[in-house]
C-alpha cells in the first residue's frame, strides 16, 4: 500500500510543476505571452553576432595554424607551438569561469555587464579558439596534391590558402560552422544565468526561481526549434557548396 504522506507529497509537487505557486500559466502567463518573443530575438541576436565574429576570427587563425605547421606553406614550429598553446588554453577554460573573468573587458567594450550585448563578448572569445581548431582540422583534410598543383602553377600563399584550401574544405567548414552556432546557442543559457538575457535567462529566472515550469518548458522547446532550424540550414548549405 502506498504511503498517504508520499501520495500527498507527490500531488503537491505535481501541482507546483503544472501551475507554479499560484501564478498564471501557459496562455495566461505574461512571461510567455509578452517576454518570450523578445527573449527569442535576443538569443538569435547573441548567436548571430557571436557566430559571425567567431567565424571571421577563427578561419584566419585556423589557416595560420596549418600554414605554420611542419608541412605548411610557411613552416615555423616555434610560432605554431605558441599559437597552439594559446588556442588550447582558451579552449580549456570552462565557459562560466571565462565569462566571469572577462567581466571587466565586457564592461570596457560594451559599457555594461548585463543584457544580450554583453553576452556577445565572452561568447566570441570562448568560441573563437574552439572554431579555430575545427578549421585547422578541416583544412588539414584537403588533398595535398591540389596544393602542390597550385604551387607548380605559381599561385601565391594567399591564393593557395583562400583559393585552394578554404575552397576545397568549404563543405567541412560549413558543417563546423553549424556545430559552432549550435554550441553558442547552448552557451547563451550560461550567459543568461549571469544576466545576459535571452531564453536561457527566461528558463532560469522563471523556471528555477519562480517555479514557472511552463515558462521553462516553452523556453526549452523554442531553443530546440532554433537548434533544429540551424542544423537543417547547415545541412542544406553544406550540400549546396559540396561540388564533389
């Protein structure tokens, strides 16, 4: 026989999860009807800005790592090791710690440490080394025969980097960009816990601190839809640029 105390406890928990502490729920909840759309737009803005800057910084950095490697276009083992160390150091720092550590820089650049604009700074700095390693791996996969052919035709290093290596690795780079953006979307929840805004902040502020599980559920669903849309778009663009 089930203990009646346990039954009552389970009933109370279910009531809290379903309705919160007497707050309006679902369609009557102002957090969903009035704040969900702005939070969604903030998440999209954070992800887009951070993704664009991470790509713009990560591709040259990844190319530089390949170029200075032992078999690269401008081999320099010392420079390559130093660059690799800096990249790995940036990747090794947990993002939450990195975001807190970069608070003074964020305030200097943006003028504040809260809001979606402030979230972009730690996201860009945290995502760039991650993407640079992906780019390095993608570029290393390019057929060396095509690089040698371009060298024999008199192509410059810059032409080989952008006209051969990047061009041939474009499908893989597109897939890596998709992974990057999806990772950034996940990281926005962490910046949201630090006052960064977006859907992550909605889920934490209303779902955890106010027991509005309906707001948390809707936030999770919207984030899931965004991630699936990004994955679909990434797969579509990958097939479009793949001419093999």
